[in-house]
C-alpha cells in the first residue's frame, strides 16, 4: 500500500505541475491581451516599387474537392500577375492529380504563372513538398496556404508591406478564422480564436517567439535558408522552422487583419486525429530544441513562454490524471488532499473562461458565447487518451511518425 500511495503521490504532483504551468502561461497572456472589440488596424506601410516577386505554395494531398477553390483564391490575391508565382504542390497518389492538373491548366490559360509540382515520393510529407517547391523558384517571399483555407484578396499587400517594414522578421503569421456550422466546429473555432487573438497576438506584441501555423502566412526566403530550410524530422514542421529562425535572432510577426478563412474537422474522429498530430509534433519540436532554447540569448520571458507551448500539450491528459489521482489519494490518505487539485481546477476554469471571452468578444460580441463555452471543457478533456498516446510516442520514439492528413470537405 505504501508503494501505491507513493506512486500516486508522484503522479498527482507531476500532473498538478503540468496544469499549473499551463494556467500560469495563459494568465500571463491575459495580463497583456487586448480587451473589447477589435481596434482599427494600424496604417499600412508603403510597398516598394516594383513590388517583390511572391511565390504562393499550396500543398495538397488527395483533396480534389478543395483544389479548385484554393487555386482560384490564390489567383484572386491582389498582386500583379507578373510578380506572382503559384505552386500547387500535389503529392496525390490517386486519380485526383488529373483533376488538379486540369484546374492548373485553366488558370494558366488566363495568364497566371501556375505550376503543378509533382514528386515521385512523399519524402518529408508537407515539409518535403514545400522544400521541393522552393528549389524551383527564387522569389524572396513565400506564402503558404493549406487546401482548406481561403485567403482574403488583400492578404499579400498587407503581409508584404509589414514584412518590408520589419527587415528582422523572418515570417508573418496571419489570423485564421474558421467556418463553424456544427456544435463541434463551433467549439474548435472558439479554441482557435483563443490561440490567435490571445496567444499569438500577445506574443507578437511583446516581441516573444510566435508559432507559424502552417497556413495563412508569409516567409522571407533568405531567412528560411539561413535557418536550414524545411525539415521533415517532426510532425510540426511549421513550428520547427519558426523556432529555428527565432533562435537565430529573427522575429515572427502576427497580423490580425485581414484574416484567412479555414475549415475545421466536422466529426470527432477527424478532430482527434488532427489534435493528436499537432500535440505529437509540438512535443517533438520541444524535444529537439528545448536545450538550445534555454541556452539561447532570448529573455527569460521568451524561454518560459516557449516552454509553455510544449507543456500545455499535455494539459488535457494531466487534468484527467490529476482528477483520478486526487480522488484515490483522498480515499487512501486524507480528504484534505483534494483541496489543491480543486483550487487548480477552479483557477483553470476561470483563466480559460476569461481567455475565451476576451477572444470571442473581439469579433463576435457575446453572441453564442455561453452555449459554446460550456461544451469546450468536455470536448478537450475527451482528448486525454489520444493526447497521452501522441505525447508518449513523441517522447519515446526517434521517428517523426506518419503524417496522417485530416479529412477535409469543401462544404
């Protein structure tokens, strides 16, 4: 019995540490998060004349239903045709590649510089496709959009102007908003609003490292090359490259408006697959760079908030483990042992409640807030088991694993 109690004590303590770090990180972000409705965007810096050549990369894998939409969205970007190259990075291994090729040819007939880039293998998955595309074009700026996202036509003009005005910035991440039709989709959209409007927003304003989210952003090519380019040794190639650039002293910028509009998984299985891949990839990046991060010249705040990225991936699992361990310890040892976990859970509810409200009010007001908020904890606690498996695999295996695409639907 003593051994059981000792093991439970260790498990309870570790889970409480993970939960406490997650809460502390969000509380720090909330102290600096903007309040109320979104303010008017700052004046747009002037663009050089002529404007720089921009490469738009559209990685796609067996997503014919989305191909035409994203190609036409890229073609509608407000940028001179002679200064714009669009690459459809098509790793499809089925008959959808033929339909994708027809979409490319239709835009080529309209005078657009569109390339249908194919590879013999999927080496490196998305990172490999992006790296291969870069080898075919020397444009100084590279925008990336996943197939299930639709950029605002103003996106490039706003993003490139801001990058031109900040030579030390290696990339700009735009805000992504989401089409939300069902209950699960609305919960995901609220969680994503917290990520962009609280987390990314505050990190950028405080000149802390931010994430590149894999879509809806623009890279400065010279700094991508300086950091070693895309790497497929993790499932979070976007965060990996962003962190490498920022460890070299470059910055990441966040642009709140104009936003790109994306889709979220409509069913629970696809949602769990996506979240597990994200958690595994982010923890892989932490395993790869954590030591270098704490040895770097970044501020303590920057190091702590980067570490928060990695720790918070275990939060859903840690909350579930903490709850079970606390109940068992209360039964085996003393009812007073339930008090610290309850305090942490209350602090977590208050912190996340404030964060979601701050994000939701920025663009949506109070419409539908409470109905979605009450579902949020239940949905994300449902990721405890799949998240635990993903994080364990990231920590125990040296292989990046297989990139499992999230099923998407054009509707």
